C-alpha cells in the first residue's frame, strides 16, 4: 500500500558524522510524495556534526546525547531512549551512528530499528568494516541494510548491494564508492520498511 494512504511514517535518525545517508533520506522526504516518511528528529552522540547541520538546514529538530555527560553508559542509554521515544517514532534509523545500543534501547524499539553497514554482512561486522575488507583482500564488498538486534551487526538482513574493490583502493576511496551505492539503497529501504510499519499499525487498528 502506498504511504500516502496513511500519515507519514515518523523517523528518528541517529548520526555521528557527515550525515550523507541522512541527507538522502531528507531528500526523499522532500522530493518524493510517495516516500511516505517524515524525519521528526535527528539525534547525535557528539556535538557539531555535519549531520546535525543538515537536519537544522531541513528544519528538523536535533538533540545531542553524549556518553561523557552521564555517570555511566546505562544512564546515557536511558536518556537516549527517552529522547528518541519522546518523538514517537515509527522507525529508528541509525545512519552512521557509531555507538552500540544496549538492552534498554533495543527492547523499547524492538523490530523498529534499522542500520546501514559498509560491507556485505556477515563478513566484516564492526566499526572498521571497510578497512577490514581491504586488509582481507576481498575483490567484492558492498553495503548491507539490516534490522538492529542485540548483537553487533547481527540483525536480519533487509537489503544488500555489492561494490567492487578496485586495484589501488584505500579505505577512503573504497568507502566513498560504497557510500555512492549505500545512500540510495538505504533511503529506499528505510522508506519501504517505514511504510510497512505504518500500514501494519493501521491494519491492527492501533493508529
Ligand atoms: C556509512 O558508510 C555507514 O554505513 C557507516 O558510516 C558511514 C556514515 O556515512 N557506518 P554518513 O555519515 O551517512 O555520510
């Protein structure tokens, strides 16, 4: 069913850096009437990211939750969970968010969290996927869009696309080639998953 039949899906996007994947989602929201999604907030685990600036430029509210500002990791995670929940998201989108989320967050948004990873999982999970793939010597890497579960990059795979590793690649050149493929795949997949969440909720009568 088209997203236009329902209220737009509410996305809360979490970022840590440049936010080019966030931008692809913001652009889809702004330019594609059938996308059926609205970014209602962008959160970051650090101050001054380009991702937050992109959100502000699009008129989207932002918030920052830095681990260092809380007595421990659990307190940070409780705060992050309540911040995200306050925006009543249909889908939580980790778009280059470089923090592992724990049980409090995961149980609150179970089945409603997606992530993007710059490798073909289950190969090369973790924070240095591009570097690890290059070091291994693979000739083909790519991008994986997946649900978030309690493990690190272990959730069910939603979409994947392969990207060649070329002679002379370094981490930056391979990552940029992957991101060129990643941005449209992630934006498209986020839209599909979010519209499903909203349609299911409407169908179950909870909307
Ligand atoms: C993406 O390649 C994502 O898969 C990885 O970090 C990158 C974030 O890029 N975890 P951006 O901030 O969306 O530009």
